[in-house]
């Protein structure tokens, strides 16, 4: 998972990225469902979030990253099911 992709991110970085966005999306869905609040992000906000995720997971091992992905995906699915 440490091999770089063609854009320079490692596969571990990509998994951390997906896990973080799934977790963020789940939190936003819950807030929207409960309060109607909706947060808009600028391109700069998105870039900063992506950079923070990569940096904060630099020392996290592959197994822990996959665990985060599993947890965030379950949370996202749970929040999506609440919308039906």
C-alpha cells in the first residue's frame, strides 16, 4: 500500500482519503437530517482537508487505515439508510 500512484499519492493515502470523506459525509448527512444544516466547502477548504488527511495518516499503518475505511463506510451506509 506504500507504492505511489501515477499522481504521487500512495494507495494508503487513497484509502485514508476515501475513509475521511465517507466519515465527513456521514456527519454532514446526520446534521442535515437533524437540523437542516448544510455546509458548503470552497476549493481551498477541500484542498486543505485533503492535505490534513494525508499528513495526519502518515504514521498510521495499512491495517489501521483499512479498519478506518470499514468503520467510516458502515457509518455512511447507516446515515444513508436513515434518509429512506
